[in-house]
């Protein structure tokens, strides 16, 4: 659902940068779950997110901090989509 955020609360950056994944994308992620190569990729994303959060704790420049915050939101949403894709696919079948 696309929000009309001009007149309401401003959306998270990730909602603007990553649109809701279509069923075929969710199904593709679900089918890759458990694939050793894909797991390496997903773990790298999680490690990158953790490292970005650590760096953000020590960032004093407010502009850079905001960039890091946006990047963290997008990475976090992507990791959540990857890790919950199988559950999402299963619930859509019901």
C-alpha cells in the first residue's frame, strides 16, 4: 500500500527505497532459503547491518548519521524480508 505521506507522517526511508515485494519475489526468496550460497549472502547482509549500526554509534556528523540510519533501515527491512519469506509464502497459501 502506497502511503500519501505529504499530508501524514513521513515514511521510513526503506518504504520509499524498497517497495513491498511482489509474491514472485517473496517466493523466490523462500525457495533460496537453505541454499548454502544464499545463506552466505544473507549472513553477509546481517553482518553488514551490525557493522553499520556499530559505526553509527560513533558517528558525530549528523548528515552522515542520517545516511547511515537510512542505510540501516533498508538493510534491516531486506534482512527481515529474506528471513521471513518462507513464513510469508506459507501464510499467503492459507
